[in-house]
């Protein structure tokens, strides 16, 4: 059974930083494409960033230069370092695991950025 657990969300002032973590179990972690998505109130879920099994990263234009995704295969964990946070970054952030067997999601961790 695949388990995906996010942590690290919280309340931060605009301009501040947060680091999200996503721990996964039940797959061959190093084979996974790992991604972060977010969903703001009243909006559709959107992709934030993803990192391939080879470590190639890709970011939404709205977070380029501010967010960094990374992975530690030994710890079976993917991170999202979020700097220079803006009010519009407020959302529930979800971790996504993709591999040849399926597509798995965590429960999400809320991030609130205050002005």
C-alpha cells in the first residue's frame, strides 16, 4: 500500500519561507516522478513543481526563482523550499507520486501567507 504524507505547512508572513516535506512508502522511490501541487480556495488544483527520477526539475512560472524542489532517495522524501512567499501562494499543498503503477496523492498540508 502506497502512503504519501506531507508536512511543514503553516502560517507565514509575506516574504517569509517555509519548507514542505513529503514522505513516501510502498514504492520503489527512486523510480518515481515526485511533484507538488496546490489548490487555493475556490480554484482548481495546479502543478507547482516536479522532479524526475533523474533529478530533473520543472516549475510553474508563478514560482520560478522562489521555490526549489529536491529529493532524498535514501530518506524516501521530497522537499519544497518556498522562499519570498506571497499572499497568492496561500493554498493547500499536495504531494504527488507518479510511477508505472499509478498516481498517488497525500492529504495535503495547508500554507497560509499573511500580508
